[in-house]
C-alpha cells in the first residue's frame, strides 16, 4: 500500500509541476529589457490592441492572448514620461506565428540625437 501511495504521489507531482500547459492560441508576454520602467504598454501585432500596463525595468508581463500575431508589431509606451513607438509599415510577406508561447523583448537605446529608440526581439518560449 505504501508503494502504491508513493507511486501516486510521484506521478501527481510530476504532472503538476509542468511549467506551462499546452497553449490554446498565440500567447505573448512583454519583457522590458531596458533600465527604465515602461508604462501604458500597448501592443498590436495585426489583430487589435492588447494592453500590458506597467512593466518594470528588467521584468516580464503575464502572457496575453492574441487572435493572431507576427514576429513584430506596433508598440506604444511611456518611458521616463516620454512616449515611444515602434510602427511597422505592414506585414506583407510575413507568416503569422503558430500557436504557442512567445515574448516580445523590448529594449531602449539612445541614438546620436539622444532620442530614445525602441527595439523589439521575438523570443519563442515553447
């Protein structure tokens, strides 16, 4: 009986400790890879606006569902009180992301004119 209980307990722990369940759509989170907090983060990757709110420097948001998405998208946010954007022209020739978990890793760097510019890198999480 003890062995049966131990086997049950072991199988329960193994199945309940999986990191993420199988996704049922395109799930994207935003990672702030800059040294400043982002506020009013908004992402649109082709299927409508998704709000992420505030994401502190070096932190990640929760995953949010997208009807469809691409490897890049429109991003708008406030950093140090200044609005910054990434504005794609279109998605011609792009393939929509498959069902899964993804991270839009957003960074910020200063150009020669000292204007902050956003960068976006797609990370496949699954």
